[in-house]
C-alpha cells in the first residue's frame, strides 16, 4: 500500500475519533437538556401518565447510541492497530461489523420512537420508518463486503 494512502487512512481514522468524541459531548449536553428542562417541545414531560415507557425508550435510545459509538471506536482503533502490520482488513473488524449490523436495527427503531417519548402528549404510538430497513440493509451489505475483502486478503497472504 502506498505511504500516501496509509497517511490518508490514518488521518481519516483520527478525524473519525474526533467526530465521535464531539458526538459524545453533544449527546451528553442534549440528554441533560431533555431530562432537566421541564416542559416544552422536545423534552420529557414528567407529568405524562406513560412516563415509565417514555423514559425507558429515551434511555434505551441513549444506550444504543453509546454502544454504536463504542463499536465505531473499536473499529477505528483496530484499523489503526492492524495498519502498523500493513493490514487493512482484519478478523476483529469483521466481528465488529456483524455486531454493528445487529445493533443498527435496534438503534433505528429506538430513534424512530424517541420523538414520541419526548412529546408533550400522553399518547404513545410505536413507529417504524424505512430507516429501520434501509440502515440495516446497508450495514449488512457493508459487513458482507468487509468479510469478503478480509477473506481475499487472507487468501492473498497464503499464495505469496
């Protein structure tokens, strides 16, 4: 692999880690605002008769985001770790891609319904949008492509 490509990939990895860190800070600030502001649009109505369900969906949404961030950080760190050995595709990231493909539909479902949890109404209508299916399909395709690339890289090592 060319040295310029390695530098570009490392730069992208560090940029991704920086963006994830910014996202984590934003998530904390946003969660604090939603939980403590009191009343109004976009915050949890503590007087709602379904506060347990709404709070559960909100917390599950935040936990799913944190899990996704953790998986992304592990993925990027593995790229940086294995890049020292000249490997781009590695078995650890294949497993992480499959974990991401399992986590994305959960996140997409919760993201579709977190707006309901933060609504002022006492109604709670469960929603599923096309994002649930599209995101899941995209991550599954990328995971399979990554596995094929890993298998091809391993096969190439054996033929040399």
